[in-house]
C-alpha cells in the first residue's frame, strides 16, 4: 500500500515505516495469542491485576452503556488482558479482534494507540485514518504505558477506544493520571507487603507489645504473650504519650500533656502507680520507668504505623489507616498535639504528592472535610474534563459560602 509519510504526523509516519519494514499486511486482523486457561493465567500473573479497581473507578465506570467507549488493559507485549466498557461498542470491536487475548503490539497490527504507545514508551493518540490496518481505520484511540513503580520498566498499557471523542486532547491527561494512580497503587501494595514481612520478622525474633488507639476512645493493649486487655481512657492517654515520646518525659511535662497543668505531678504519680498495676497482667515489661517517665520495653502503636506508612510514601494506606485518629474522645493536650503532628505530616505529604485521588480521599475524612487548601489542590490536580471536578467545585463553593 502506498503511504505518504510526509503528510502525517511524524509519530504516525515513523510507525507506518516500522510496520512496512516488518512487511505487515494492512488487511490482516489482530492475532489471537491467548485463549482460555492461557488468558486466565496471564491475568492472574500480571501485576496490574491488583490495581484493576483503580482503573475501573477512574475509567470504566464512565464507560457505561451508551458511553461509546471501550477501555482495554494490556501487558508489555501488547496482548490485551481486559476489555470492558460499552457493550454495544465492544461487540463491534470484536469484529477487528479487539478482545482479551488478542495481540495489539505494533508487530501485530502496525500503528494503533496501544501498540505504538508501547513502542515509543509514552502516551499516544491515533485518529481514524492514521491506523495502519484497514479494519481499524473507523476507530480512534488513546493509550499510555504503565511502568513498574520501582524499576521504571514498562509492564503494560491502558487504552480507550471509540469514536473521534476518545482522541480529544483532554483524554490523554486523564489516562496519564490513571496510569500514575495505578503505579502508586502497586507501590503502596509492595510497601505494605514489605512492612508486613518486616513486622513478622521482628515479632519472630523478639515479640513486641502493641497498642491500638486509632478510632478508639480506650486503647487495646496486646502483650508479648498474646494476652489482650482494654485500658481506661486515662491509661490509654498515658501509654500513647509514652510510646510517642520514646526518650521519656519529665513529671512536669507529662502532667502538662495529660492534664494541661505542669503542677499536677502528685495526681500524675498516683495515676502512674495505677497504670503499672493495670499493665501487670498483660505487659509488665512496659514498666513504666521514672526519672524521666518512659517505657521499659518497645511498644508498637497503630498511630506509629500511620507515620511509618507516610514516611515510606504509602500515602493512600496511611490515610486509610488513620481513620478517626487516636483516642478521638480524649481532650488531653498531649493527645491533641499528637493528632495535629500526624495530620500535619499526612497533609504535607498529600499536598506534595499532587495526586487528586489522594487529596480527595483525605478531603472526605473528618479532618480534611473543611480543608479548603486540600480541595483547591485536588481541583488543580484533576484533568480539565474529569467528571470529578464537579464534586470538588461543589465542595469548595460550600466551604466559601
């Protein structure tokens, strides 16, 4: 077929030349390279499978019946693993074998968004006649590669296919944001798994007591033997503060943090005696010790786990874990300081991330609901034509009124 590459965009012309050098036949449809058990095995083994809920939330839910949009996810070899979206359009796409298991790399069908995106390593939009294969010319498409969040290696591709509207300029940023969200989700999963393995290794080497205070008005303490006990509100505050201030606190400073009065040391000392008695049946090794007041052994806390997730870059997991915060019913000045410290760390990390998805997730928590800066940052991070912009604008208008 005679093709004048000078009359098309350089990206398309270069792709046509690669297809012709490979002696591809523009009349041949995509090959079916995976079927049955082979397709299911490829799906189960592919890392993107863990992030499919993210893709479905950001793209497929907008590809409902009558949307005239098909969303496809393929592997690094251009093999389509999942094809979802408008059922009528999917039925039409089957005629050109745009189906799970088909090969859509450039070496299979020539110029197409998924294949060319993988070939050039970046986002690509292909419109109608720019396709190489004859059967694909009635379609338009936009695709972006997905990379391993640690190595940067391409592991797959996300594509939207349909009419001319799917190759409009605003679609490419939407897919790029989706790919970034997928890569973050993969990284979070790996960090969470690594943290879990590390904690399991630590527990197997030396058991450590743990304290749960997130979303609870009274702490739940688990000792190194596995025994569990529920602490009083005051003892929960004391143990949380001592775990947070690992280097210890003077009697005056601890009294100020608990009671709001540095002179309440007599009351504090009496309460510390009662705390030692309460810890005895569950975790006697915790002490606590005096001068300064400190714990006699390590104590893991779920609020410390939130900070650890944030430090590792697992911001989504940190937001989810924070929940209602530590001891939400407590009015202790020290617990309030702790809350503000953790919230400030999370908030700063989310603003630096520039992720609309994460910013909105934090904005929907009790602590983030009235945070105008968070909602403005989310609006700035969203693609211009994102359907979620209406939700964010409505929230900002409510905060400004």
